[in-house]
C-alpha cells in the first residue's frame, strides 16, 4: 500500500518535466511492481522529517563503547541502517512514494472527452494530487503557448482558471456518480436515516478511494457548509454540488506546484492564500539532478545551492550557465520540488514514517539487516494495522508489539508516532 501521488494539470505546464526530475533516481524496478506496468508511474523519494532511528542506534552503540564514531570521510556520514529501498545519509532517510504523470486533463474529461475515463481511472487510484500550474501564465486553457511577457494580473487570472477548471471537473465527476443513484440513496435515507445516506455515498464512491472515515468527515463538513432542514430528496442541485465539493476535498486533496517560477511574476503565489501553493522550477530540478548524476556538480534535492567539485573542468559557457542557475536557485531557496513533496506527504496527508523490526534491541530483521524497512503510514495508525501492512499473517496473528525505543509492550490499538521502531509479536 504505497502512497500514490497524481501529477495533474493542463498540457504544457511541466508535468512530465516534474515527473522526470522527481523520479530520476535509479531504482531496482523489481522492488516496485507498480512501475513496470505503466511508464507514467515512477518512484520518487521523499526525505523523512525525523532522523532515521539509526542515529539513536549509533549513539547507543557508541555510548556502550561498541562502535567507533563515524570517520570524517564516511560517505554515509554515520548512517548505520541498511534500507531495502531508498537511502540514508547522515541519518536522513528517504522513503519511496509512487508518482503518476496523469495526462489528459481537458474540458469535459468527466463526460468522457479526451482520455476521459482513462484519465479518471488514473486519478481514482491516487491518494492526493499535485496540480502543476503555469505560474508564468505563458499558456492558454488548452496549453497553447501564448509567448512570454504576460503581466502579473494576467498570470493570476490564468492560474485561477486552471485551479477552478480541475476542481470543476472533479466536482462534475463526483456529482455525476452521486446523481446516478440518488433515488436509491433517498430511499435508503427514508429507511435508515443519516446512516443510510452515508453508506450509500460510500458505496457510490468506493471506486474513488472513499473510506467510511473520509465520507463521514465530508458529510460533517457539508452539514456545516450547507445547513438545511430539507430532507435529502428535496435537495436541489446547489446543495448537491456543495456535497460533491465536500467529498472532493476529502477524496482528492490538492497541493499546487506553481511551476515556471523562474519566469513567473513573484506576486502570483500571494494571490492564492487559501491554497497550498509552492513555487517550483521543474526544469531546473531536472537539469541539476542530471548534472549531479553525471558528476558535474554536487547537488542534493532540496538544497538551495550546489557545489562544483574543484576537479571539474568546465567550459566558459558551462561555468556561466551554472552561475546563472546558482543565482536562480538561491533567489527561490531551492527548486521547490523537494519541499512540495514533503508538504504533500507529511502535512497534507499527515503521514509518518515507522520502522518495523524483528528484534527490539538490535533493530534488525530476521536476517540481521539493520532497520531495513521504513513504512509511510497515516499518523496514529494502530500497531496491529501496521502489522497487517507488513504481512497479512502478522496482522491476523498479532499478539502484542514492543516499542523499540522505550521497550514498552504495546497493544493492538496502540497509536504509532513518527519515527517509531516497532517489534511485532504474532502467532505463527
Ligand atoms: N521556464 C520554465 N519552463 C519549464 C519549467 N518546467 C517545464 N518547463 C517547460 O515547459 C514545457 C512543457 O513541459 P512538459 O513537462 O512537457 O509539460 P506537460 O505537458 O505538462 O507534461 C517544456 O518546454 C518544459 O521545458 C520551469 O520550471 N520553468
Ligand atoms: Mg506531459
């Protein structure tokens, strides 16, 4: 159950550039069965917010005199863990998420135009969306280039149109699914009351990732937004639209990548205080990762600068280009991509990273591998639910857990916190 992030937006905003940059790291595809199916699905790595537990492990081992401090030239800068996927350097652990380049946002997609149903099917599988918008306003509604030089007001209006456009498509899609069975839903309300309505909505939208919790939350928000004494069978289309919007916000939270920030009027971002919108430079991230991959520069995603190794022999043109990039990068405090992915995973989805182990003392798996797995899960996930994610048998046979840091025994409904290490005892 990997988190799936959908990249969506009108044509030519930079989705594919963003996707290439974010998924450039070489991964062993065999570990990620979901990427072999579709070239538009890739793996992106996001840095965990808390230090990897291998930091605490190192401190303990050094304190007990069982390990020498890391040497100054240690390429892993002290990290001890052996991640099965992702990396850990200086106790900064990266975790994999699935990223999907969802092309085909065109007017009327919800009615089957363009890639229509294929577009919606791609979206339905995503936990959260990143809408890439053209913050520079260089393209029209269909993504046709208008030429550079649009004013700040024009750029804001174009971005607003992009934002509204996706929301409207999603609302129309959800609204359509609800309307299709509304009469049946209404009969269930007459028979079972509010509970009937909630379970009807859940059934209609389960293909979109609706869960009872999300539907209940959406219903509560809807009741606040559209207080009405009318019975559901009397709700007019405006009330139903509000219901659809509340559901959309739960099912498809959207974070905005204000791309092409390098050529965008800086005030565009300020025009959308109600949205989570982050300036991005996808093509620069792609260029930096490629340059770093070929050894030309030293750059870590998320950094606001890069280094040029003393040994590099650069042409004058290359030096100039790199200087220019260095300035752009400094002015924005980075390309924005790493910060955006962090926001999506840890703020918008409110996920945490937890480390199941087979041994609560040494934090190893059955083969003696140190902290091999980092699971990205919703905050507060119960110990038993984590066990089930590790392996169905562990979930079914769950007896108890042991918190690897405190050594306390924890029960099935113990709520996990960020960076927890958990040993699971189960009947086999
Ligand atoms: N100025 C600028 N151009 C960009 C940026 N990111 C992408 N582009 C350009 O935008 C155009 C469309 O990019 P593409 O990724 O194909 O867009 P898609 O149709 O949304 O997948 C290409 O010419 C990219 O080089 C950026 O951050 N700044
Ligand atoms: Mg594309």
